[in-house]
C-alpha cells in the first residue's frame, strides 16, 4: 500500500492547508511543462489521486483506517518474521550444539583409536625386536657353521687345485691359441672388407668416368648440331641473297 503522506513529505497529522501546499509544490515540480521525464503523466495522475483522497474528509478517514490496518498487518508480519527468525536461530544453535557434540565425540573416538594404534604399534615393535633377536642368533649360528664348512672346502680345494694346475695351464694355452685363431680370422675378414670397399670405389670411379664421357659426347653432339644449324642458316641466307641479286638483275634488264 502506498503512503500518500510520505510521498508528499508531510506528517499524518498535517492540516488541509499543509496538504494543499505540499500538493502544489509537487504539482509544479512534475508539471509536463517543467518535468521532462517520460513518467510525468503517471506522476500527475498519482498526485491527483492523492489530492482526491486527502482533501476529502470521508476518503481521508477511510484511507487513514486502511493505512493503520496495513501498518498493523505489517507490524504483525514483522513480529511473526522476527519470531520465525528467533525460532530458526534457536534451531540453528541446537543443530550447531548437536554438531559440536558429534564433532567432540568423533574427536574422542579418533583420539582413542590413535591411542589404540600407538599401543598396538609398540606391542608390534616389541614382537619384531624379539623376532629380530631370534633371527640374529640363528644367523650367528649359521655363520659359525658356514665358516667351518668354508674352511673345510678351502682345504679340499687347495688340495685339488694343486692337481688341477697342470690341467688349467693346458686349458689356458688352448684358450690363447683359440684367441689367436680368432684374431687371425678377424684380420683376414678385415682385409677382405677393405678389398671389397676398394673394388666398390674403383667401380664407382669407372661409372663416374663413363658418366662424364657420356656428358662430353652429348655436349659435343649438341655443339655439332648447333654448328650444322648455323651452317644451314648461313646457306639459306646465301641462297636468298643470290636469289635477290638475280631478281634485281632481271629487273634491271627489263628496264
């Protein structure tokens, strides 16, 4: 609902003269001759509506009653909205308190779970330490046994090595001979590769010489053809000169 008093910028207890003065002020302001806006006609209609209501005592009383009822309705709505906001705020606080309690309970559970994990980790470390000690003792025993076995193996190997020295010498000589044969084969293969490369290079040189000779022959043929063409052209020119001279002589004879 539009408030006519606030639009005229006057109080609700203003007299008729004050209403007229306020109306005239706005009517002069929004007159089409002065006000250039597109809504001048609408503003003047609204001012005339205000004038017809506020300057008529019956209509003014009805409007004041409607305005009071509208304000009371607005106040009621505002109170209800405020109460609703208070209820929502209370519910929100309850929800937040509940969420805080849930978070605290969750944090408590996490702390307890962490403490349990720490206790289990300590117990696991103790068990692992005991197992490591057992394994270490077993390894030490194994090392002792292995050292004894190794000593016996070394003694036996020394005995057998003396017998195998001659055999190993023969094997070494055979290996040396095999390496020498392999080196000789590699040398022969390298020489063959070099010879093959030299043959390929010689063939390439021959082919290059043949290409150059063919090009020279082609150039010589082109030169001879050009020479023949020039000679033929000179002959034709000489024949034409002879014809021209004979024709000129015939013409002089006719004269």
